[in-house]
C-alpha cells in the first residue's frame, strides 16, 4: 500500500445524513468506510447507522464512535457493517436496545456497551 493511500485512510471527513440530520465523521477503509459521530453531533431517540456514506458502504464502526449520548434510546446497525471497534458505543446511559442487522460481526475483544462505571447498558429486554 502506498503512503498516500494510508494518509487518505487516516483522514476523517464530515458527512451530514440527510435522512436523520445527524452529522457523522468517516474515513476510508479497505472495504468501505468507518464511521463515528462528529464532535458536535446531537444523537437522540432511535438512531440508525447509515448503510452508506458518500457513496461507499459503511463497514466499520470506529472506537468511541457513539459516546456520551444520554438521550439515544435505540441503535440499529445495518447489514453493511462487519467490524466494530472495542468501546464503539460508550457512556450512552439511555441506550436500551441495539439491533444488529448484519450477517457477521468481528470484534477481537468482545462487543462492549460500557458506561463510566463499567456496567452493561443493555439491561432492558429488546423486542422489535
């Protein structure tokens, strides 16, 4: 891989989701894009990770991608996502349900939904 390609992958760009008005940051990865919330994003209620950003499939949720969103209740993850970083979703105290719509998950340290006290945020039973 060239240094230019590596530099491009490390650069985070901003994208406004027209369907939800949430501002996301993304960067290219081998098979699509990684995504995380922008610093000034207001994420609340029922949230759906977009299936694509700027014409590329969302295949990865970055570390600390969604954090400190006390008003987010549910999170839906599309089939395009195949990797999720450790602590991708942190300190979202209002989060009760995460819906995994994908076929495969990769996380080498286990999927964690942590708040500051290290307790699991997934305390309520989810049905959809």
